[in-house]
C-alpha cells in the first residue's frame, strides 16, 4: 500500500521553502548531454558581494546540511551558492568518472556557466575533498577555503593501521550509505557526541527510503575511488589561506587527520578544534561553525592572520567586523537528505 505521508519528504520541502524565503532559487544547468548540476543560487546576485560556494558531504542533498548556516552567511553579506554534488539530490552524470577531481571539475564548470569567476569555498567532509581539489586545480578561482572534518590527508594504509572504527572500505560504505535502521543508528552515533533522541525505526526507514536509495551503486563507487591507492605524498599542497575545522571527538575522520592536514599546509593554514563535537560538527555546533566561517572569510583580525587576495573580501571585511554573532542563530535540522521537487529553473 502506498505511503500517504512521509516525514522526510515533508521536511525536505520545508528546507526548500526556507531557501526560497531566504532569497535563493534552484537552477538546473545541463553542462553536457551526460552531466546535470542542480544548485541554489542568489535570486538577485550583487557584483559587490563576495561569493561563497558551500559543498555538502555524504548522505545529503545540499539543503539539509546548509540550512543552519544560510541566514548567518547571508546576513554577513555573502552571495552563497549551494550545489548538489553528482549523485546527490538532482545532480547526476552518465559518465563513468567517480573521482573527487571530476566532481571538482564539474562544479567549476557550473560556476563558470553562471558567470562566477572567483569565490571562497566551504567544504564539509566529502565536500572538503572536492573543495580541496578545486583549490588545487583552479587557484585563480578559489580565493580561500574552509575545510570541515575533511580527511583529505587519509592514506589507504590507515584502514589497516586501525586509525578508523572500520577495517575496510566496504564496511565504511555500509555505514555512510545506510540501508537499514540499525545502520543509520550506527551512523548517527558515530557522527554526534550527543545524538538526537531515540528515533523510531519507521522514521529511520522513511529517511532511508527517501534519502539513501538513489544512486546507491554510484555513491559506493565514489567512496572506493576516494580511498583506493591514496597516499599523502600524492596530495598537492595548496597556497590559498585555509581554515581547518574539526570536531574534537570525530569518529569518522579522527582528529589526527586534522593535525596531519595542518602539517601538510604548514603556516598557510589554521586549525580550529571544536570541543564536545563529532564529525557532524556543522550540525552539532552550527552557530560556532558559522561564526568561524564568517570571521575567516571576512578576515577578522582576531580570527585570521592572512589577508584575502581579492579587494572584494577586504571591502566587506571592514563592513562586517562589528557583526554581533549572537544574533546569528541558525536552525538545527536532524540529518541530511535527498529527493526534491523538480520546480527548478533550467538553464
């Protein structure tokens, strides 16, 4: 019998309404006959405002992970761009490529297609892998970046060495792409220091049905491609000012990877460790995370030592240094998701 009501689908629609009410619109761009990208963009972009690209992690379409941060970032004076990565939400490709480099190339093609040439970037978890690649591949476009719990310095041998709670990539995929309520509970317990109150199995099953079933094979391939033969010695060193943010009790990508990334980037980076937070620090400590993003991107003298390259960032820095962060109170959604109404603008 068909389900009459889906809590998850209803929540997804609420996220869309929230983005629309905040002044964004959903557009779908066909980059080629094989590849389509859906992104939330400003309805009325301003040439005077700094641009900020927000890249989500696994388990989500864009709106679920970025809803808590949208209004704080808009109030701080940014034009924000919030895409769905390939195989999440309404973005897809029929091409066989599964690397983070291909995701980066696709996002850069999208940004160019809408006329955005330079921007700051925030990447969470897998989104940080993609963001790091964008910074390395397109240094003229990415001015500075924030990487949140993004284990870009991971090596394949770390799994065998016992750095993680899983022993191999297949086990990791079964947790990151949960297909049963028990697996989803496991993911929640690993992601949060203080998980949300007990959720009934029917609600978790609804979430899995709406959010976790599309492109399952392709997402599994993304995970395998990310880890296969990965070595720190192969990771390029980026030159942009970089803020590294980590939950102190991250069980997905342990804090050691944050310290490793800081050593890799040396003096060109800052590491901020947020206490009482796990891998989902962007949700568990949303207000604090937003505060760090804004301070770093606007180059607050108390939070960042490096000067931004673009004059646009300097102009907005002076305008917003006096911002009262206590007024930037975001919402607190539960998890991250998929399946969205197809009422987008098509370019």
